[in-house]
C-alpha cells in the first residue's frame, strides 16, 4: 500500500486494554494519562472530520487470562466499530469497552464529534465480516480488514451486498477465499526465506538453508 496515502490514519500496534482495565478499576488517573494508547491518540489523532480518518486498534481478546482471538476495533467519524471473523463476541464485550470507554473520554476532550455533531459515544457496532473456517486465521482476517478499510473505506466485496442472504454469503466467501490464499502465500514466503526454516533428516543430517526464490 502507498504509505503516503494512508499517513493520516492511525494504526495502533498495541494491546493495552488489560492495563487500561486495571487502571480504570483502581481509578489511577496518573497511569491513565501515561498510557501509551491514550498518549498516542492525543498526539496523532486530532479532530478532522473532512478527512474521514480511521483509528484502527487490533485487539487480542483474552480467555482465562490468555490471548485467545484477534478482532479489529475501529473509530471513524465519531463512531466505534468491530470487525470480527468469529461469531462469538458477547462474552468479550467488556474487554472492548475497556478500550472504548477511556478513549471516548479522550476523544471528546479533543473535540471529536459524531456525524450529527454530538459527543462521541463509547458504544460500538459489529459490522458484517467474513467468518474464519480455521481457528489460527483470526490475525490474517484482521490484516485483511485493515487493508480493505484503508484502501476502499469498506470491506470491498461486501459493498454490493443487498441484504439477501445469497448475495451476502457469496461476498463473504470471496473475502474468506482471499484469506486462505494469503495464508498459502505467507507459508511459501516463510519456506523460501533463507535461514527461516530448516528440516532435519535423521540419516543425512541437517539440510542446508532453502535458497531464496529467483
């Protein structure tokens, strides 16, 4: 992607919501102000409605205290949204609110408004998203969501959906096929990367690094 074209958007490579949750529960204002997510938003996401800028936050929600599933939290034109490649979400809503509640307060302090000119609300909408068919694929779906949103402003293959199940399912399948193709390309790239993959042969000993593709 053309980096210059997307420089006005903000992608946070962070997963701070467990820390935000603890600081909120303890009402630790000093830590909240110092939180890197909040600090970055204050510094790099000023209110500019005419630019239709995206704030994108990949989140790895936790299950039993351990990283479990990647989703994409978005903010654009004063509204929060979720793109999720799995059907389940309700049990993780509290984790999402741990991000949206403090950030909404910060965004309102910065003067952000929704499309009606009202203050930002911390509630979020779950957008239609293609569903993964393989459990390890959630991070790949998040990467696809980010690419589509920044390039087109929407999930491209869903734009023509009419609301009829047949059309919507067909479009979501097209996006899912792209993810599976991407997984194959990434696997090939890893296998062709010098030193990134080695195979042991018990009779012949270690094989040399695979040469890079020509």
